[in-house]
C-alpha cells in the first residue's frame, strides 16, 4: 500500500490563475500492489491506483488506473559448476 500527495506551490497557483486556469491545491494518489510468486522464473504484480483530483484541475473526475508488471527470469547466465 502506498499514498502520495503532490502539492502546488503558491507561485504556480498564482501564475495559473493569472492565465485564467483554475487549479486546486493538491493531487493525491492511493496505490495497492502485491507480488504473486508463480514459480522461480515468474512473478506477477498487479497494481491499482486511485488518483484524487488528477492534475489538480478543478472539475476533473478522479481516475482509476490499473496495471500489471511481469518479471520473468530467463536464467541465461548461471554459474558453471566447478569439479
């Protein structure tokens, strides 16, 4: 599990408002991930992220991001046995 917050600074918010853009203070991301051991050569890691206030743009809907990471070990370079 993880959480992250990206907070806009005062100068950025001021410049965006001068340019006619409305921005909020922060974007918050909540993340849930877990590694699944399939065998000694394969791991699968699903990932779910929920982004609250994406891009700090007012009126933008929250986002659900789904992903998967595959880790495959080819085991090409095994040490040779010494007799």
